[in-house]
């Protein structure tokens, strides 16, 4: 008698990984985004999900939210607007009585930031505020709602290397990863974990805005021991959901690589 070992463990009967959890998910813009799949999987694993968006993308996020297994409210949050951050906890309380997890899936850099030697400070400063400092800002804004055992999870693109075409966004990701370590240090005594998932390249709206992104698409699968599908955001999303769950109770300040193994390979 043989046992089928190919069954997806997340489909097994039993207690859901995020049963009763309240999760804030930023960055849902299209169904191809990692954030969308985090929201979907979180709901499937028993969580109550609240989404954020802002400005002209609000209507897009509200439309995409209808494709989730369950309706999810969308509240406005521009992480570069201190007023939005200051009022975030109060506005969240209209939908949930607390938070058990936050997904930071926020990044932006002006076009000039993708030319390293020519990038202006104004462009770099914008990229740093929105893509790195925002992790600290979001953590501070949501901390009043989080009890011991809560988790913050962010998305990064391995910042150990000087990648082609990534330029100042790569520097920003290095700052983002350092920010995560300090968030882990300062919120750890309150029982709040902070970890990152370093995903391989995914063909999302954000990725398509990076000049020359196809260079990653063309080579990543060849370098990854496990292979890599740039159209599949689910593996990275599953890692985020796992880190948002109670299954990593003593892990913080960590970066989990979900890149097919590329980070461990030489050139």
C-alpha cells in the first residue's frame, strides 16, 4: 500500500493555520501580486482580512478585493502621509478589534532611481521613505492594535547583491532589511515578531515598472535549483502566511528566501 505524497498540505482537514486571526494586508493591486495571494490564503486559513490602498488605486483594489473568497474592506493608507498613519489604528477599529498580523507589501521608486549614478536625492529620498522607512512607520501605526504573538511580515528582493537595473531600489531594499532588524529589536519585548520574505522575481505590476526587468525573467529559472516560475506568486505568499501564523513563535529579524534557491548558488 502506498501513500500519495504530492497532496498540498494546506488542503488537509484540521485546524486552519490562521483561524481567528485578524490580518492587515497592504499592496493588493492585481491578482498577480503576492499580496493578493497572501490575502486569499489568509482567508482560506481562517483569517479576517482588511486591505489598504490609496488615491487612484483605491477603486482597483476594491474591485480586486471582490475576487477574494470573502469580502474584505479596503481602507485608505498612503504611508507617506503622516495623517493617514496617525489615524490608521482608529480607522482599523471600525472593522476589527485588534490585529494579529500585518503584511507590508509597499514599494515605489521614481524612474530616476533606476539609474544609479544619475539618480537624484529627491528620487532616492522618495524611494527610501515609501519603500524602507514605511516599514517602521507601519509598525508604529499598527502596534497599538497588536498583542503579544502578533507578526509583521514584509517583502524584499535579496539586497546582498548589486543587481542589474535595480540600482537605488536595491539600496532601498538593503535599508528595508536593516529596518526590519531594528523593528524586530524594538517590538520583540512586546512579543511582536518582524520577518521578511525575499521572493524571486514575480511578474507583477510593480515589477513591470522596473526598466529591464526581463533580465531577471530570462535567467532566474536557469539558476534556480528548484526552478522558478515568474508567473507564480503562491510560493512566496505561502511563506508569508506561515510567518504570520503561530508556527514561527521564536523567529524574528529573519529573512526567508523563496527564490528557488538562487540566493545559495554561485554565479
